[in-house]
C-alpha cells in the first residue's frame, strides 16, 4: 500500500508539473506540452484522486486542489478562443467547407474523390493531396475552381477546391522545411468578400519551426479585412501557447466543440490537431468529423459556416441569420 501511495503521489505531482511548464517558457518542448494541457489536467485529477483516496489526510488533498485549478485554467483558455454568439436581425448565406489531410501515401484516392463529390461542399481544403491528383478532372465537375493545382518542386500538395471563383490567389511557404503550405484566396458570397486560408504547420517538436511559421502566417494575415475562414492541420491543439498567441493576434475564433482528428485508431482519447477557424462576422454553425478516415492518418472536418450578406454585412459585427 505504501508503494501505491508513493506511486500515485509522484504521478500526480509530475502531471501537475507538466501542466504548469507551458506557462513558464516559450521554448518548443514546453509549447509541445501545452498542446496536450487538457489531457495532462485530466491525468492530474485522476492520479490526485487516487492518491487522496489512499492517504485520506488533509495534505493529500493539495495535489487534487492543484489539479482542479489546472483544469479550470485550461477551460478558461479554451473559452477565450470560442467564437461569440450571433446577434439577431441579419440574413446569412451558408457555406459548407471540408478540411482534410489525406496523407501523401494514401492509396484510396478514388474513394476520397467519390466522397468529396458526394459531400457537394462549397469549398475544400485538401492537404497532402497527392491521392486525388489523378482525379482532379473528375472533381472539377463539382469544384470547377482550384488553387494550387500547378505542381512545383518540393510542393506539399496543398489545394483549395471551390464552387466559387477564386480571386487574388497567393501561395506562400511558411518556412524552410516544406514549401507552399499556405494558400490565401478570396471569394464573393452574395456581395460579401470572404478570405479563404488553407494552412499546414510543421510538427511542434521540430525546434522552433512552428513558432516561425505562425509568425509568418500572422504577417500574411495582417492586412486582411473582413471575414476569414482558415483551416488546416496545425499538428497541435489550440491550447498550445503559440497557437493561442496566433489566434489572439488575428481575431480568429473556434467552434465550442472541436472534434478530435488524430490518431484515427483512438479518436476518443485523441487530439484536435486539425482546425477550422473563422474571424467574425463569419460564424461556424456546425462542425463535425468525417465518419471514415478513408485511409488517412487524420479525420477530416466538415463545417457549415454562416456569412452575413446584405446591407448589415459591411458593419463588421457578427449578426444572426433569419429564422
């Protein structure tokens, strides 16, 4: 019994320490841990509860109190990123958008193409899109406009497929590790200009590369006005300190309930590392995970996004759709 008390006590203190480290430094190991703060907080509560049950003394409740404080803090961080409620009195147009990291070596390109056609979305952000390249002609019947469809050396195969004409298309490299991982374009939705951004970030444990990529992305968005729909594979949850800073500086917001997209074999305990974010007055009405990963190591996301149209769309405030 003494061994168990010591074991769970050490695990509780270790989990609490890991949860606190991201607050103390912006170095990449701590940023990496920050993306897993929710899981760390749950682990801290679990170990602290067992430790308290085994010891049954007032001082043994201290790790549990710390774990609860950590969980509340993580919840507060999440709340700060959630989009505001829509106000009443405004008409909206609804866009259906898909974000999907297809995995370069995926051999199910035909099935993915068929699924995309069946979904009949308005916009698709396709990451690691090699599996569907041979099917682009067939996909053009559903999505006649494409950004990123010209192959270049060292391309990451990031594509934007759209039913709307894509204007002011720009392709950028965020860093040295991979090229063309940022596509910015614009569509017109019933007279409202909407900026589309597809982005693929490096994994957070490659030194400070992800931090540099986020700084570059922030720079590319600094002059963009009006609603933005940004989606992609961030390779980290929104609880990462760097991503929190990026969201805060760009005005982007998330849906209140982000589906876990990785790993596909254990989604119930996985991480939401693929994201669809909007800048108000755009609003995510629904956000769901695709049921089958179709051979990818990520689940894709399906979103319904409201765009304010009509005279009030130019005011810059988030308004609600007519019932």
